C-alpha cells in the first residue's frame, strides 16, 4: 500500500507511470481493501491514457478503451446497453 501511495505521488511520467501503477495493482491484493486509494489509482490510469490518446498516440487506443471499461466497473456505473448508448449519445452532443 505504501508503494502505491508513493507511486501516486509521481504522476506525470506518462506510460511508465501507468505500467508501474498497473503492476503494483496486480501484485498487491491489499490494495483492494483501501477502496479510495484503489479508485484514485484507476482514475489516474484512465486519465493518463486519455491524455496520451488525445495527444496523438493512437496505438494506445485499445489500452484506453480497456481503461474506460475498468473505470466503469470499479466505479460501479450502470453497464446496461441502453443506458450506455444513451450516455454515449449525450456525450457526442
């Protein structure tokens, strides 16, 4: 848990940060018991990948899409098809 908190403090290192963060999440089962820190980590992964794709790194699109789904699952968003389609339509403007 302490390694995760320390890693969260060095955000801004792009993909290396995301890889290290995912590795720590996979290695530490105790992370899941600290839900706020775990959710923060998932949000960071999502945010960094979103920034990378927006900056033109389209080879990361699959990873970003996975992060979108992971975020939805972790934050317990409604995952019904119709709800997601309506949300997508609203987000498209």
